[in-house]
């Protein structure tokens, strides 16, 4: 029996919406889960909402609702966002559940019975006006190290140093703005310091944690691990600690226990396993893997394993750590419009674009990712649309239109070598998935697509139709087999697009498990394909401009400034005389218009022309024996790397012209006033050489 794997993503906090920064993690985890399923593993993928803590309580109070109502609303919103982003959780729970309460009490009882809970008096900040002890983030003041003002009670955003809330200078309550006082309260501590030797050995194990991340954690052992305060004073939205008065479990105790509770939920709702101990018992035949951001490694690599071991439960086998996301090179910001919520994205774009872009930038190391919107657009258009989408549409549309959707029998030749070449790449793709080197996965997949596109370009089945229809039919059918392979390889990354491809091929889902067979079965050549359609639309720049827009401030207050000197004069831009409106265009005869031959072309290569800022040299496939060279003045509007694979409309019967030493044989149709505002006319995903009427 295959080893069971339990995979989790970090629990999103129920106090806010999912945004694109969060989606790096959930996309990474989902790709890993889908690959393991495709490989034939016995895997479950779990998550839950993290629902406890003072911010939840206070946010609910501001909205005039109960914390329970707030977290219920968040749970509905979060799960809808995950579903629409194709995140395939097998169970999704809540840390405010009976399962989690029972498990939190069980784990705490085990820690207490083991003698690992210590009771200590702690001096804390207390707001007499709000009548509550203030958590770290609810105290603001001046940093005791660098003197920066308006800093949180746990760490300075200016100098990065950490401290206790009681160390802040000129502290004030973040709720009412009044200075807090200091009061002593008895708290419960987990004796983390006793587990230092075990934890240091664990974090240095590369099978458990990336070596670079493990090395970063070494600083905690050098200065000595501190025991961990696991209690909070009321009022606090969370679980009361059994046997204590007005004490609650700190959110970071019961939040990771939510992984166990989600497993209990999975067991109860599916009946596929008896209970959570199938995975979490100390001797369970299972693997546990957590996907987390590098900002919460401390909790998952130190606190969590020590708590599990003391409680007699299984420790995680692996932490998969990822970096943070920036947008256009900057930290995400509401004021700049770059704190893009999942729902805001989904209202504008297909989730496949973002899943693909993240995969193309994720490696096995916890590097940060920059969502450069221009790079995003060019990458998606150049690889996902022009390479992979174009290949599928070229092959399948011609099979449908010229061969009644029938596939040709297998016959020896370059097409079968193309299929064999694609199959030879499958082990490398599989190995890259296993290493979580998704960047390499995408490189390998796009290389297979590029090879297949080059095959079609060389074989030119559209040109063979009149001279050797059987060869053309075989070429297209072999290309369809490669499309089938690519659909399987892409499925973990863009499951929505792979599902479309399986449907257009009218073929069953193909998996990595099936591709691992010595002679994997590909398309049934006695069958017909389904109905082809363009796989995914191109991304235009204007769409992304609409996606990133600064949020308008709720209130604008004019800053106090000194009056400008009386002699200062406002400068105004130089004005230009308005141009006279253009008159009506000169008329031509209908016969003259009919002389213009418009055809669909596909750009094969594009490069800049030296010392000609506005000019690009293009090679355009028009369904002829060889591509045509066209010099086009669109360099201000389009980067050459974003044009490869794009379909365009070409005037094909213009007399050749020599432009900057380039013999140009055709002209591309564009719209717009010129310069950077030109837009290529898009004929859709029609085969090169199709007439435009």
C-alpha cells in the first residue's frame, strides 16, 4: 500500500480577504497536490480558516456583529475564492470548531501531564479605558532602539529589532490612544527551551527544511530558545483553557492544531479513514508536509514539532517554504492599488494566467517573486497563449475543418519522432515536479510545445493538403498526440486549461501514472476528436491597467503648508495649436478594394532593427512554403519578445519594398493614432493563410 501523504497550506486569517500574495502559497501547494495525485499517490490536501485572536474580536465589534458571524462570512468568501482559483482542497475546516477545541484541550493536557507547562507572572501593558490587556500589535510607541515613532509593540518596522511592549517609549493604546499602564498577570508557558537539541538537529535536516532556511534559524539557538507563552487574558476570542480562570489559548497554539482538526473533518465527512490519528499518530504510516511562507517558519519549525513530540503525535516530515510577492517591484500596497484581492483579479482575468505565471517563477528555493505586470503579460502571451494554445488550435482546428475531426492511423515518420521526443521529456518534467522546481517544469513544457510548433512549421500540413493529404493528416494527428501529452504535463499548473484540452481531444484524462508506463497509450486513432476552440485569450495591456488602480482614500485632508512666496509664478505647459479636423476620406472603387488580399499570419520571429527605433523585422507564417519577411513600424507599441506566436492580419499582395536594407513583403493591419498607441488587428486563432474577408 502506498504511503499516505497529508499536505497542508497555512491557514488564512479570517480577518481579511485572500489577495494575490496569499495565492503564491495556495497555488504552489495545489500544484504539488495535483501532481502527487496524477502520479498515483494516496494524498489528501487540507486547510482551514484561522479564526481566533483579538483582531477578530475587535473587527467584529466595529462592524456591530459577533465574531462568529464575522468568521462565518470570511469562511464563505475564502472558500469561494479558493474554488474559483482551482485550489483543490479535500477538506476545509475552521479553528473555531468542536474538533479543534477537543484537539487543543487534548494536546494541552498532554503537555501539562508531561510537566512541560510552567506558570509565571508577566508584566504587561493594560488599558484602563478599554479594560483589557493589550496584545503586542495593540500597543504603539517609539522604538527603544532607533527612536522611530508609531511602531508596534513587538518589532520596529524601521530598524527591524524586536522588543517587549513594555520597552516601548511613550506607549499608547492602539484602540483609544491613551497611555497604558503596566499590570502583572499569571501566564502559562510551554518549556520550549528543553527541546533545543532535538529542534536544532531537525532544522538542519535538508529532508525536513531547505538548507538555507535551516541556516537562518541557527540564530535562535545561538541566543537560546525562549519558553513560549501559550495563554492570553480575557477578553479574547478563542478557547478557554481548562482549569483556568479568564485564560485562553493563544491563537498560535490552536491554529496549527487546526491541521489535525481538518484531518478529523476529512475522516468524518468522507469515511475514507477512521480518524485524524491515521495520519497524526506517532507511529502512523504517513507523510505530513506543510507549505508555508518564510515569515512563519519559526512557528512551524520550532514550536510545532516540539509540541507534537511532547503530545505523543507525529512531527511533520517536510516544510515547503516559499518567498513573498511584490507587485511591479514594490511591496503590495492598498494606496497604490497593488494589494489585489483574489476576487478583484477573478472579476477581470482567468485564474490560469496567474497560476501559470507563479509556476514559471517558483523554484525549490524560497525566493521572492515579483509580479511585474508587463512581464506577466508578455510571459503569458508568449508561452501560454502563443506557444501552447497556438499549437493546440493549429492542429485541432485543421483536423476538424479538413478531416471531419478524424485522426489518422499511426505511420512512421518525423511526426512519430516528434511524439517520441515529447515522451522522452516526461521523466525530466516529473523529476522537476518532485523537486518542486516549477520554473524548470515550465521550461521543459514550453520547449516541447516549441518543438511541436516548429514541426508544424516545417511540415506545413496546410500546404500539403492538395498534394499529399494523407501526410498532412498524419502530421496533424501526431501533433494532436503531443497536445495530449502537454495537457497531462500542464494539468497540475493550469487544470482548467487541461480539462478544456481533454474535452477538445474527446479523450480521457491522461496522468503521470499512465505516462510512466513503458508504452503509454495516447490518442485512439480510430476515434474522432471533440470540438476545437481557442484555448485562452491574449492578455492586452489595458486589462492589466484596470486591474491595478489605487484605492481612493476615504477622506482627503489638505496638509498644512507655508504660503508660497508672492513672487513665485505657476508654470504652465506649452500649448499646442489644435489640429484642424480631418476631412472625409477620398473614395475608391469597390473593384480597387477587392484587389487587397488580406490573410491571417502568425509571427514566427521578431527582432529590433539597429538604428531604427520604430522598426521591427518580422518573419510571418502565411501558410506558404517559407515565412515572409516584413518590416513593420510597431516597435514603440510592441516588444519583439511579446509578438512571437501572435496572429495578425497581413496585406499580402503589396509590391515588395526595401526598408532599411530589409526587403519587406507585406504589411500588418493596425488601429490607433500611431506610436505607442498602435494596436494590431487580431483575427483570432485561425490557421495561417486563412482569408480575411
